């Protein structure tokens, strides 16, 4: 699989919008937060309760 087109898209988008939600193709910060919340719903919790360990 050739990823050069995808890499170019993200490179240009980040140059234009910076390291923001829009820079990675998400509409806004609220959408980004929603995506992270949804991901956390499907990721099993770690065995160790100390997440920073």
C-alpha cells in the first residue's frame, strides 16, 4: 500500500491548520473529544490502576 498520498494530505493540512483537530482532518475540538470518549469506551482498562505507570 502506497501511503505517500495520505502522508502528503496530512503534511499539507498540518502546515495549513497547525497541530489542531482541524490539522488532522477533524471538524472541531468537540468532535475530537467525542472520538476520544468513544475510543475509551472500547479500550479495556489496564490491570494496573495507575495509568501513568
